[in-house]
C-alpha cells in the first residue's frame, strides 16, 4: 500500500501558492522496453530555444521561496534552475539512466522541479517540513559516503529515518535515490503560482506517459497536493 506525502502546515507561511502533483508507481513484475532515447536532448533543445514563456517567472518564484527559509538561491538553486543553467552552458546534460533522463526532461521542458525516488527505500510517509537540524541526510562528498544535517528551519523532504532531500528540492539524498526502473517509485512535481495549472497537468501527463513506456503494465496513482 502507498502512503501519499504530507505537507506540514508551516510550509504555507513560506509558499502559500505551493501546488504539486504526486505520482506513485508500482512497477513490480513489469517489462522494461525502454523509452524515447531523444526525450532528454529534445527537452534540452527546447530550453535552448527559449522554453515556456512563463519559465523565468516561475524560477524567480522559487528563488523568492528559497530566500524566505534562509537559503541562498544563487548558491543553492532549485533543481529546475540548476538543470536549466547546465543546459544553457553546454547545450545538453549527460544521460544518467532512462528513468532519471525522463524526469529531468520533464523538468527542463516545463521549468519545474521534479524529483524521483525509490519508494521502497522510504520508512513511513514522505513529508515536506521544516528541519529541526537533527535529521541525518546521507550524501556523497568527493566520492565518499557522508552524513550531513540540514540547517534548523530549512525546508526538507523527509521520512521517519531522516532527510531525503535538502533545501526543498536542491539536493537528493543517496538513501532513497532512484537508480533503475522497477519496484515502487515516487515522483513529485512541484510548482508555484507563476506556472499555469494546465502546464502542471501537462508535465504530469508527460511523466506518466513516459513511465508507461518504460514499464508497461505498471500501476500509477496520482494525487494533487496543496498547502493549508
């Protein structure tokens, strides 16, 4: 059984216009024929051609939200802006694996932070909350496994064990990262008011369509999320 994510009430004080779509996928026992190998480069090309006309405003929204909880968006930008900057610099981003390439392509095409997680590695329900500063966050530094702690008051995704993503959607932890198609997977598409609602739905539909190509026969559960 899936546990849908929870957004704590204090998030409304930082981002009252936060809207998201949660997508939970059960891909156990399904085939893996692959997906369009051009999906990532096509999204990179779209960014280089200008992307959606609301992209700059949406990414500026995220920078404002980051500043409200004490992050420095120029140093630790939201995941969508970090991807966009890499594409603008190099014209592309390297392929990682089919499922990560897919959700990165959605992020680039719609200028939206998109996270993909191994749901089987979660303990309890995913929760968007403000850190108390004691949560363990497993990551890598110079190729070595380390444990960090988020700053007190930092917005994090977490489970019953510790933080799974720091500074809202800036850096994903290693414990729950998604490395292959299969098992139970969780995706979160996070938006603010500058992104049209219909674009958020289109982004979710692109991700779902790609997941069905990657894993025919998978079961998909979709839920809209708002604060408050």
